[in-house]
């Protein structure tokens, strides 16, 4: 089933690309800041003199704030529009990055990462809504994947550039210098960003207050497509997120005996694979919506297989070809998680897109947060046994697949009913 254009669709085109690009640039910088700890994990442990579980608290708190804010952010975006929410997010994540640069203690560093997570939480849902306001619906899957691709470029910058700065100019200069990028995108948002094209203004909310909030959340959650989107995002995103955000570098260096340089190259491979797969998944889903579930489940199965092969390899270290294959497959996790939004988007009307996207986006970050904490605790409990620690991945994947299979048929049936109803309404609209 392909996505056809509908009456009243935004026009797209170069103007749409320019305004959407401003929003994407904010998300790009947010991801650089979000993933900066991934290349500084070992340095942070030395700087603040903390254990593995305490180190995981940095990313855990950041993701806890991020995940907890997704529904409020979706409601804010639906009510206030993209520009205001993105501007606020930029201020918060830039302040968090600056605070992390100058933190003299573990406690202040934790507070800075929480502030960063708060600002980061405001970005992606805003960018998704910006895409739905500026581009026609048939472009939705590709536009969403391209937004995710921009985030991966930010991850790549963090891996390649920030890592070199960190070991070249030191902790404070590297993190404080990177914060300048936040100031640049803040100016772009204030001066140039527009929420929507002329003639495509959204309907103002009919009600305000707690009743409106409850209705928005309840109506979005009642849709099987929203819940399916959440579980697809939950199950697909977290293996790569955990690897890139914190535990990939320690695993490759301490458990697999690689140098930091080689480990950094493998982390870069995850990002490059993500960028390539994202383009493919976006094109496939845009043309064939029936491919959504097979792509998501196929990615989960392949990821589980490669993790099992790597962790259970009989030698002291997994061979390089296996580590390369694992990192290549992990690169598909991000694009697969974006498929979750392709279930939630058609299940909800325009006035609920932000709320539905917020619910969906919670999934992967709750899973990532849970796994980050579990790996840190298991490493401390087992004397840094990464095989036992990373077994947490399989538990969460099994839970997610169970929910996906439970909701898949129900969501597909509702989507077909909605498509038939829209065609009937189109036929009966007088010329």
C-alpha cells in the first residue's frame, strides 16, 4: 500500500526544505551534545572518579528526563508550534553542555546532563511536526528518515570531531567550544524559522487545561497504531543507542581488547551504516507500507543473532569480521525505530501528531534507559563480565516483539478502515 497525496497537503518544495532544514540543524546539534558522553565515558570515569554504574547514571538520568518529557513535549508542540518549542530546547541543551564543560563534581555534572536531556527532548518531536506541516503526507516516511539521518551525522561529528578535541584541547575546552553550535542554531530559529506555509495554519485547540491534555493523550493511546509505533520504537532503537551512547567504547576496548582508535572506527561504522540504511528504509516504506513490520522485525532478529554470536564466541575475543558485522547491523536499529512513527502518523489526525509522536518516541528511550542501567549494574555485580551484562538486550527484545505481534493485526485493520472511510468521504464531497 503506498501513501497517496490528499487534498490540502502542504506543497513541499525548496521553501519547505529550507525551513525544515533549520529545524533539522537544531536536532543535529542536540544529537552531538547527547552523544558526546559516548566518546568521553572513560574520561568521565577518571575525571569524576566513579564506578561503571555511577557512570551509567549520566546517560540514565539524561534519558530519564528525555523519555519522561516526550508526552508533555508532544502536547506543547501541538499547542505552541515548532518555533517556540525549538527555541526553548536550544537554550536548555546549550546551557547543559556548558554546565557539563565546567562541572567541578559528579553532582553538578549530573545536573548538567539532566538539563541537556531536557532541551534535547524538545527537538525531535518538533522536527517531525515541522515535516508534516511543510511536506505532503506521501513524503512522511522519507522526511522522517532524513531527520534521523541528520541525527546520525551529529553522532558522527561527536565520534570523529569531539573525540579528537577532547584528547587535543582537554575536557573543558572541548565541551565549552562545542556549545557555540547551540548559539548558532538558536539565532537561526529566532530569525528565520516558520511553523507552516501560508494557508496551512493548524486549527487552534478548542479547549485548554487538564481536560484537553487528558483527551489528547487518551485519544492517541486508544489508537492501536500509536501503541504499535511505541513498541516498534522500543524494540528496535535501544541496542544501537546503548552501544553508541555509553557502553560501546568500553566493550570494544576492555572486553574485546581493541585500541581506542580501532574502537572509534567501529563506532563510526555504526553511524555510517545507519545513514545508508536510513535512506533505503525511507524509500522502501514510502513506496510499500506493507514492508514496515517485516523491516522492523527483521532488524530485531538480525540484531539479536549478531549480539548472541559476538557474546558467545568461544575465543577470548570475537574476530574483527564479526565485530564489523555486528556494528553494521547495529546501524539498522535507528532507521528501524523510525518505522514506529510510520504506524503512529496515519493513526492520528494532524492536531494530535505531536502527542502521538511523543508517545511513540518514549519507547526507544525507555528501553535504552533500562538497558543502560542494567548493563552498569551487571558489570559491577559480575566484575565487568560484558557477556552477562549485555544479556539484558535479549530480555527487552523479547518483550518488545511480543507486544508488536499482539498489536500488528489490530493496527493494520484500523488503518484499512480509515483508508476506506477517507475514500468514501472523498467520493461524496461535492465538486
